[in-house]
């Protein structure tokens, strides 16, 4: 079927509260660029950003004669919405079979529990710990359906890029630079454009499923000038470096910092660019990398994201954060001293939360949010999401505190019943607080957190 078309597809998930998380799917941008270089017609849609209904997506796929879908599944919510779409496609598509290639941490669940039972859906499961690149070559029906594809670039966290040949062999080969044209046409400068210089993290927090790495993985460094020139030509004046941890290896990140600073200085000297960008770092890297942060600030770094998670020392140990509360506050003081903006992630409730921890976090957070001059954003107060396969997930299951499945969702209780009562009482009112906040124009997360803390304090007084 020569007029059949491949869809690169990102399903609909929980929409980000702030546009700092409206990011292009970088891996899909790479495969789109590769397919264009091979003159392979394909349809690209990121429904995380477009937020279209599954009915609309199904009609789009039918109108464009989509017979193969390559899809990345990063989380349970994305999986559930994609499965709903697949069931709908199965009902609507009476003529042809549909080839589905899946990648991401939740794909095996999709295959085991749903996709194997659908009649006209052929599915292959691909391992992959990074954003979307899909192996269609190894699939017999995909080779027949998309005969013009002689090889498909596969891009993941452990390689620059590889090319998968029809015989299944691999040869290292740099991929083209990512193709952002879909995002530029649909969203212009409303979203935060991305590049990635390395993937993974050298420390394994017990709640996290980011892949562990022991060596630097070059990614966009080889295309850095090409990507930055694209940003310049299209008037993109800010971007986010989406490395899981920018300083991901002590003593080995100098190459990355040097390459980025050199490229940014070149464009500023020759094209008068004035880019602003952000990075994500571990909070225990701040002390050792103060000088590098200052270097990066000189070339446009305006914001770093750090996961504080908690101020309770016992929970910091449980989370395997590798530092204590006083060390966290010292690191934040460094960011304040160099006048660098920062955003903070925080996990307030988890199965082993104690009343003392609530009191300590509440007390420190109040002053933290109110007094820190360069704190730009703080994540809304929330309960932890027990991710499948993590140490905390296994611990909660073993202790009888969690039940369910990663596909249907994992519900957990609290080991401290007073905490459970406080949480349940607060959570009902918190939903109203979030609804009201989402209607505000400013979407000030600092004020949101103060409102949430006030409600926690009210609930705490009732139960203690």
C-alpha cells in the first residue's frame, strides 16, 4: 500500500500546570528529521500539547490513511489514553491492520494486558529509556507496509545514534539534527524548545526511574551549532537543556560546559544573540559546580531546577538523596549568593510520612517560599507517585502499604494513621485550591504553595 503513512505520535497525558513543561519530544524530532532525509512521508502529532480527543485523533488517522503508529509511552496516564485510542481505532478501522511500534518504560504493560487481545492491531514492544525513536525495520508487516524505509535511525540514552538495517545489524552513525518544524508551525515561541547534551544520572534516588549512567553520552553536542542556528533563524530566544542532570558526572562535565559556552559566545559575538536558558541539576552538585554555574550564567543561564523533595533527614535517607537538610539549605544559599534563579521540586506526602515531618517541612517551607529572593517557582504540594520498579514501589508493596498495578494505578496508604487522616482531609480541599489557582492569570506557584500550607496547618490542628 504505497500511499500508507506512518504517524509519529505522543499520546495525551496529564497536562503541565505551567508552560515551562511544554517541551517538544526531542527523540521524535530526531526520527522525523531522519525520515524526511529518506523522503518518507509521515504524520507527526504531539497530543500532550495539542490535547485533542481520541475521536478526533482516530478521524485524523483515518483521513490520512495511517497504517503504522510509532508511539512513546512515558507514564501510566499516557499509556491509558493511548490504549483507549487503540481500542477506538480497532472499532473504526474495518479495512486494514494497523502496525503499532511502542517505546518507553510502560510498553510491556500495554502489550501484556491489552494490545495482545486486539484483533486488527499488530504490535511490537521496543525497549527504550529515552524519548521516542522506533524500530520499524525489524517488523515484517512494517517493512511490507512502508517499503520505502530501508533503515530507521534509533536514538537512545546510550548512543549518539545507530542505524538499524533490515537485516537487524547496527552501525554507529550520527543522525541528522532534530526537526522542530511541527512545533514551530503549531506553537511558535509559546513552548520551551529543547536540546539534550547527555542523558541519565549517576545517583539513583529510590523514587526515580531515570536510567543510571556511568559515562558521558554525547548527544546534541555534535549538532549544537546547527540547533542554535535554527533557534536564531526562527526567533527562538529561550530554550531548556533537558539532560536528566546537567552535571551528571563529577569531573566529566567539563567538555559539555565548554562546548555549550563556546557555541553561545560564538553566536553572541557574530549574530548578537541573547539567549536565555535553563537546566536541571542535583542539589548536591551545586557546591562543587559553583564556578561552572557562574560561567553558564555569563552566557545566558537564568534558571536551574533542583529536586529538594523534603527537609526531613530520615526521608532524605529513604529517598537516597545523599545529603541532609542543612546541606540543602547551604546549596540554596549558593544559588541566592550568585543571584541565579531556581525552581524547586518537593514531595510532601509519601507512605512513611510522619507528623513530625509534616511540621518540619511546613515550617521551613513557609519561610523558604516567602524569603528566598531568587526562587522562581516551586512545585505544588503533592503526594509521591510510586513508579513501577523503583525501590520505594517495592518497599511499599512488601510492607502491604500499596496495592493495584502500574496499569490501573497504584494506591497506597500511610503507615501513620494520623498522617492518613490529615492527608485525606487536606486532599479534598486541595482539589478546590488547585481548581481556583488554575483559573488565575499569573499562576504563581509560590502563592499556591502558601495556600496549600495554610490548609495543611488547619488540618494538622484538628488531628494533633
